[in-house]
C-alpha cells in the first residue's frame, strides 16, 4: 500500500509540475520576445553606426587634393586627338568631387592608350577612397570635338549573407 501511495504522489506531482512550465512559457514568451527585439535593435544600431559615420565623412569631405595629386605623364601615341576639356559624369552627386580630378591632363593630345591610362587613374582613386564596387567607363564619343568624357557608375552592395 505504501508503494501505491508513493506512486500516486509522484503522479500527482508530475501533473502539477508538468503544467507549471507550460504556464511559465505562456507568461514569459512576450517578455522573451520583447527582450529579443530590444537586443536585435541594439545590435543593428551598433552595426549601422560605423557605416553611417564613414559614409558621411566620405561624402562631406571636399577633395581639394585630388587635382593637386602628382601628374603622371601621358603615353606618347602616333594617333592622338587634341583634348581641351575632360568631363567626369555620374548619376550620384557624391562623385561630383572627382569632376576636376583629371583637369591637369586637359590641353594635351590623347590617344587610346592615354584614355585607358586616365580611366585607370580615376578608377584607382575611387578604390583608394573606398568605392570598391563603383566603376569608371568611357562612353562612346567623338574625340574630334575636343572633349573627353568619363562616367562613374556607382556600385551598390545589395545583400551580405554570412554562412555559419
């Protein structure tokens, strides 16, 4: 009889304590969700803060030193065109600071190797400034007009996926 009483007591305790965790889960679930959302927002804010600061520093800086960078000599070419004006365009206003970057090369005779040389100069400056996904392209144009145009295509990182 004693064994039966102990077994019945254990079954009673199990049913009593078996319902307590489910009640505790019902009570703590909203609290846990709130804490998780708060922690997620805090992590997101800390992660975005350095990126926002770096982007604003980069966009606010006036690049006075770009046009005063050391000028490298253009390659000498048999077929070259007199270029009086070099234009740098972009759909993004942040790249307007590069518009005078190649000003030192105006009023020169520039051929295809010279165009490639200037394109690489501008691309290297973009990379040095952290615009690693942006590209410098040379659109179709008539160099007999005396103007050489480069276009900066902004690059964007759409998504970053981390694998565990």
